[in-house]
């Protein structure tokens, strides 16, 4: 319970602030570009600190690092709530990102370390609720807190949760002495931090600066690529690299990294698109949109509960295949949405999507560690979390950019059919071309239709990205996963 709560702290906070950003911008009297740094600083620092979490966990013990991370994250949340200007809140968000980066990977490793292999299936199912449900309920919770209280409560809500999580970690996780820790690779850490930090910054600011038409984005992409190349060369030639390169020789783990990247891309991105579609296209209030989106979180919880049993009956690969197919089908269903789509259709698609993600994530979390030695768990957990976060960043940047460009192109195409000389079309809508209320309403409707088509294009793209990972499931070796899950299911009967 403590590790799941610690995981939800980070997972919820990754999206809860998004809906409160306009209120933060108004209170702190910041421009939209300046207010975006409230999110950017958190993403960039989290990306940099995530690789460091593995070495710290191995060096100082998981219990100590998790406890310190929860304290730092909770204090950072409280300071964000009392911030009085933009500089303060950005600095405190940096504190949040730095301490919060270790929460997800080390929580998973603690569970794998403290529970026997026979119970890993059930344990990962429970822990996965925090990872999968957190980003879903974040916008809903953030919108409600902002409307009912203020944007500051989007941060204050972490304080009691953080205190309970810390008390649970201190009470339940035993102290363990670290053994065989590699020396700290300063050069490797600097290079990977520079690559991840600049790459995250590029993704976050790309759409605002019109991507590679901007000198800033070109410079950031060049620095990120060169830093990554230097990190790879350094890792291959160093005696004690920052990441153990032997991990990538394991086929299961390497395939799991690729699939985890796609999960991050296809699970988080719809959470960003759905509120915009419901509020911008359908005209729902934030509360109404949150209620409709809650169906996805509820089905995710159910899927986590049945995931271990399904894995024991069918095996890891068939369960993952079902999950990937369900996620792809749900995105394809969303691609067929229009301005006239009934709310029931959105609920059905959300339920299907809520089932798909956990049925993929839970078996994958087991398979990724099956063929790795126990000593490699901490580092492997960090890499899996890192790839999922990178996938989420890439996915969000891609869908937001495609949405803006597609909406603009669609609006241009639709407006061609309503020129001032197309009198037959104007007569059909009962209006005359010119600056009047009817013409304004018509232009607004064209913008709405163009945006609806843009959302559909995004959903179709995500569906394609999801289904192409299906062949990778066949490359996984799952001979040891079936018995583990079966034992877990048998134990649950007693």
C-alpha cells in the first residue's frame, strides 16, 4: 500500500497541474509561455534525475532513498502551494521533479525484492494501479480542486498522501545493505543528463517555436544527439559505465523497453487529448468531462484485478496481445468520433482503453525481469520507467503538434467551400457573407469541425503506433512467467 501510494504521488502530479495552469498563470500574472515552465521544469528535471535513482538505490539502499524522495517531493509540493511568484513555483517544481523521479522505479523494485516470485503477479497488478490510474484521475482531480478550492490545492493534496506513504515505507520496508555497487560514473551521468534534459526541453518547446524552423530547437536537437552519441561511446569503452550495458543483451529486457516506450506514448497521450475533445468539440464542462473520463480509470482497476488470473490461464504473451489489441481498437473507435458523437460512445471507448493498458503493462513488468539476475532489478526498473516517460513526452509533443497543424489545414480546406462567391452555399445556411453574427457562428462551426477531424487524425495515428508492437510480443521468452503467475493464482485461492 505504501509503495503504491508513493507511485500514485508522482503519477497523479504529472498531469494534475495541467488543468490548473490557466489559473496559475492568472494568479502569478505570467504569460502563457512563462507559465509553461511550471510543467517544463518538472519534466526536464525528472528526466535528468531518473537515471540517478538507480545508482542511489543500489548505493544507499531502497528504503533510505525512497524515504528521502517522498519527503523531498512532499516538501516541494507544499512549497509550490505557497509560492507567490513564477520564479518560486518553478524552483519548487524543480525540487518536486528531482525527488519524485525515484518514486516509480524504486517502488516497483521494492515490491519485487520483498515479495517471493510466486506473488509477483498479484503484487505488480496492485502496484500497476498507481502507474496506470494516476495520470487518468490527475486531470479530473486537478480540475475539481481548482474549481472548488484553488489551484494551490493541486499541490496541497500531496502533503497528507506523502506523509502516509513515508510512514508506510519506514514501517514496512526493511533495511538492506548494498553489495557490489559500481563506482559512480560522473562522465556518463553528465552526458545522459544533458541528452535527456535538452531532449525533453526540445519536445516541450517544439510546437511553441514551430519546431525546426527555430534556431533554438535546432540547437537543442543537435546538443541532445551529440550528447547521446558520446554517452553510448563512453558506455562501450568505460570499465564502469553509468548503465550496465549487459542488460541490453537480454532479449526480453530489450523488447520490453521498446514496448514500454510505446505504452508511454499511447497511454498518456489520450489522457491529454480526451479533455480537449470533450470540452472544445463537445462543449462539456470540466466536471462533465472528468466524469466521462472516470470510466477509463474504473476499467483499469478492474483489468488490474483480473490481469494476474488471466496471465495464469493464458500466459503472458496472449494477455499482452489482448491488451495491445484492446488499446488499439479503443483508439480506432476514438478516431471515428465527430461533433455529433454521443457520450455513451466515449464511455465505451474509454472502458475498452482502460482494459487494454493494464493487460499489457502488468505481464510486461513481469517478463522484463524474468531473465535478469536479481542484482539488476534496480537498474532495470529505472530504465523501464525512463523509457515510459520518454515515450509519454514524445507522444504528447507529437499529438499536440499534429493536432494544431491538422486543424489549421482542415480549416483552410473547409473555408474554401464558403468563399464570398459561393452564393448557393450561403443561401443554404440562410446567411450573407460579411461581418455579422451568422457568419461568425458559421466560421466557429468550421473551426470546430476542423478540430474534430484533427483529433481523429491523432487517435488514428496512436492506434497505428500501438498495433505495430504486436509482433514484438512474439519475441519475448515467457517460459518462467506462466508458473509464477499460476502459483500466485493458486495462493490467492487460499
